[in-house]
């Protein structure tokens, strides 16, 4: 864990621990200040193991071993099996809008190492549009704990693995330490055993923005925001970002700059918010049909809310439709 | 005496009573046949589902093997975690339902700056 800080939130008396990892902001809040350090350790342990299993950037990760085999069947740990299953479920539930086989497309865009090394820009030019291999090409056998991926396919579990880690860490902290817990991994938030009134969470274009235009109280489940306001870089002269449209293999050209969704878990919130961003104009109807409270912000700043998401509370600077 | 009358009634083969019994027996046979057809249909659908879940690429060939799983494959089949440290032993993560899980309650408006902000990262 690096760099880290702990403290008490003055308004709610929650104990807060901040750190940075995976080029993102990480926070854990607990309702019992005495256990905040133990909670941070649990979170760190979960992140360690997820990274060892599913990092696309570590040559010694299990995921990299799958890629190195190049088409054969590979035995995987129970953890990676869970992460792969979660990613495939997300793909299934979104008809492939959230697809784990976007890895090679991200590599072609220059995102082939930790983002801190990509942020300054990389050489190259925008590739020709081409669909990604598709999640149906991944054969996972959870009984045998094995997976087969076609040669040349690179998996990127980033979207769902981070949310999975938030869910897992929040559940473990709450159950093992007997307290309410909120875990935020770069804006993917999981809540367990919240205090009365819920945990208050700001919602902004960029994770950690202190000038969030609205805040909501969440009592359970998960909240996630997907957007193009962060994790973007230059590929040659072309600005690109990390949310790839599986249908083109290119950064999604969405009408939304952020989509925030509340769901029964952080994984499901992340799945829906990413799908909404990729889906574009159809996102409000798609989210409303699934009764997922959501806040979508158009590129021009116009805010759209669906399925009971409350009106903005902290400023009136943006339009509303 | 009423008792005699009753016995007498039982002893005779009342044509309408016999017809009713014949009809009831027919209905019972029909019900049994319907139940059998329903049971066979359910079993066939279940077997087809199991076969397809194992045959389709992109789906796990697994059925749940233990409790506490957090992942799920395909539309509905939960996959149990099978290893990992104690930190991974509790449940959490995606719902095992057929669709994206809805929250227990919609987020409530809050009017204070929050210690945590959700945004793109």
C-alpha cells in the first residue's frame, strides 16, 4: 500500500484510510475507528491477491500465464476462476458491451503497462476499427478450474476485477471486524452494514474530486462510475481513453462523459455503468428497464437521472434534462 | 330404520352411482397421465439446460460446488471460490441472480460534502 493516511471524518465520525494503488485512489471507511488499521490490512490483502491473479501488467500473474500459453488450456486458482466467471457474467448480462477480451485492443492503443507509464502519452496511431475476439471465445471450466483462450486473445479483467475486490474487501471487513464498511477503489464503491442513514458518497466526473456536484447516501450494495474524464492519454496525436467499445476495438465515442449506477453489488454497478457508457443514447432506457438508479452526464454537462436517482444536491452548475 | 335403508342402498348397483365411479376413475387416470407428462417435461428441460450450460463457449461448465461464492457465470450459475486466504472466504461481489441486481433502496439525497467520491478513475 502506498502512500496512506488514516483519520476520522468529523461529520460522521467514521474512520477513514486513504491510499493509492493501481494508479487510483483507494479508501476504506469503517464505523469503528478502532479497527481502521485492520480494515486497511484486509483490503490490502485482497488487492495483493487480485493483482497476483489478474494483473495484465505483471508477467508473473496467473492471467499473464494464460496469455503466454497462447491458446492451450490452463489451470487457474479459485480466485482467478471467480474473477473470470465474474467477467464472463458481466459480458453475458450486457450482451457483450462489457467484454474481457478487450486486452489486445488496449495494447494496440498503447495501454500495455501500468497507467502511470502511459499517462504522458505513447507513440503510434489509431488502429483500424475491428471487433474484439468476444467473450464467447473464452472457455472456462469452473469444476476443473481451467480456462482456454484463443491464441492472441488478451484478457483485461480491469473493469470487473476492481469492483469484485471492493465487494470482497467490504464484506470481509464487515464480517471479520464486526463493523460497517465502505471500500472505494477508484470510484467503485462497495457498502456493507452501513450506519443509519447510509454512507455519504460524492459523485463527480473524476474520482476524488472535492468539488463533487452531488452526494448521495447509500446503505447497501454498490455504486460505480464509469467515464472518460480520467485515464486518458495521447496515442501519437490522437487523444484516447481506456473504455473500449468491444464492437470496434477503439475508445468508445459515447455521448456520456460519466455514468454512475447504484446496484445490489459493486460488480453489478460497475457492469451497468460501463455498459451504459458504451451503449450511448440508449443507456437511460437500458438502465431504467433494469430498475438501476443512475446518473448520467452528457459531454455538454447535461445531467440525466433514471430509476429514482435523486436530484443533484450540492450545486446547480450543470443542466438537467 | 335408517340403518337398514343405508345398507340396502349400498347393496344395490345404482346405475347413476356406477357411472359416477366410472367417470371419477377416468378423471383420476387423466390426472396421473398429466402429472407424468409434466414431470417428464420438467426433467427434459432441466437436462437440456445442463447440456447447454456445458456446451456453450464463454460459459462455465460448472455447477456450484460450495457456498459463499461471489462470482457467477453466464446468466445464473454461481461459481464458488475454491481457494484463497481467509480474506476471500466471505461472500460479496456480484449477485448470483439472472440479472443485474438492483439496490435494496435507491440512493438518498445527501447535502454534505462526502469523505469519498465516486468518479471515473
